[in-house]
């Protein structure tokens, strides 16, 4: 990997570690320390996610307009000011306001990071996005572990710890990201849609939106492990310690099993469509297994299968976006991808809870498998439009 990519990976670890100090404790803090109901906590967290969607889109636009360096620093500054506000005053009104602006700032950073990875190591292909995915999960593992220690000492200190990490992240980005811009002569027009109106759906955009439909459904299923499945485990008298262990195994497996998964992808999963289908297949297997689980060991096996699936799907989608994007729309395409993931995480808990409250967990698992089958269909359809894009790019190169 090129040296400049390491700065991006370090930046992603710092970014996600800082975020992970806070997000596991948001609902707990709002409910237990600020005295608000869980419904109110859920509403504020939904607004946090919605702000993230707008941040994702703005971050992609800023990347295309002004470059990754300025867009990332903009997101960091907004996030820093939001966390500083939380450090100074985390009473209810200030907490809810700054949590929303925090979601907006963090949302700006992510698409720019992914777009910069594709620009910093274009010949790396899926390896570049896989490396960023591992760095992101390493940050989650470090942040949640350290956040738990800090929260046990005094939960109010998680804001200060988050602030310190973002100060470090700012200097890493300010120094390390400065020379990672795409020069204007590298930017090209979308050869497939250059004669069409500015906002028309080019084949590359159609392919991306189809993949994003698959991505939304995958996240909608995945987030059930943090909501309805977690509640089901509690109903089965499986304690929080064991539930936390599931996510510890998830993070460890993502890092430790990476060489094995990379070898499988290199030798056997030779296209992005196959990588998506392979991963979604593991999601389906995990969901079917957990639908009959009554003991912790079955949930653990289900988590291991789910983790293997996400190791194929999650890095594939930003890789596909990078392959499809015209050079002058790298940020926009990554912004759309990040927004799709956020939408899935936002509506998943609401939909899952509604199905369980109205029907049952058994019905929910049937619905989830149905969604995953639809997701596979979208993954197959994507290739139809992607081939048009690739053929047009080949003709452009040949001419």
C-alpha cells in the first residue's frame, strides 16, 4: 500500500474510535442521566441518523467541488465544535442539539474518506476499500472497549475523551491529507451520460442506485442484531455480558480472518456481483439459523456467519461506487452509498420493532429472509447496467 493510504487508515481509526466512545451510550445517557423515555431517545437518535444522511450528501458534493482535504476538515471542525459543546454543556436541550449537529459533521467525513481512498490508490481496487473497512472496525473495537472503561469511571468523561481524539484526528488530516487531491486534469466527464442533461440517470447512476437498494436491505437486516435480536436474547435470559461478547467476536473476526477472506475473494469470488451474492448468502444462512436459536451458542454461531457475510458485502459496495463513478463525481457516489447505509440503519429498528409488536419474531425472520432474497435480485440486476458503463469506458479508452 502507498504511504499516503496509511494516513487515511490512521485517520479512519481515530475518527471511528472517537465516534465509538459515544454511540453505544447515547440511549443510556438520554434515558438514565437525562431522564427521558426510550421513545424520546429513539427519536433523537433517528434525527442524528437523518442529519448523517444530509451530511453524507453534502460531504460527497464538497469532495467533488473543493476536494477531499477541505471537505474532511470541514466535517472534522463541525464535529469538533459539536463535541466541544457537549463537553461544556450536556443538559437535555444542548445534548439533543449537539447530537444532531454531530451526526451531520460525521456524515460529511465518511464519503470523503472513501472517495479519497479510491483516489489515493486507484490500482488497489477492492483492496483499498477493504483496508479502510478493517480500519473502521478496528476503531469500533478500540472505541467501544475504551469507552466502556471511561464510562465505568464517569460517563461524563466520554465527551472529553471523544474531543481529545478529534483534536488528534484534525492534525493527522491537516498534515497527512494535504497532498491527496485529484488534480483537475484527472477529472473526466461521464462518457455514458455526457450528452444527457446534468441530472439524468446515466447507466452508472442506475447501477449505483440498484446496488444501494441491495445495501439498504442488507443494513436493514443487519441492524436487527442491535435491536430486535438483542431484545429476543434478553427475553431468553441471555445476559448483556454474553451479548457484548458477540460484538467482540465480530470485531476480532473481521481483523483476524481478513487474510482468509482476501484469499477466497482473489481465487474464487472473481467479480463484485459474486462477492455481493456470496456475502448475502451468509446473511440468509445466519438469519435462518438464529430464527430457531434458544441458546447463546446458536447466537454466537449466527454472529460468526453474519460477520463472514459482512466481510464480503460491506467493502464491496464502496468499491462498486468507485468503479462506477466518473472522476468528477467520486464524492457524490460515495455520499449516496453512505446515505443508503444510514437509511437502512435508520428504518431497520422502526420496521423490525413494528413487525415484532404486530406479529412475532418468527414473522420478522421470514420478512428478513425475504428482504435478503430481494437484495440478491438487486445485486444480479446491477451487473446489467454496470456492463454498459464498463463497455462505454473501454470504448473511451480505445478512442
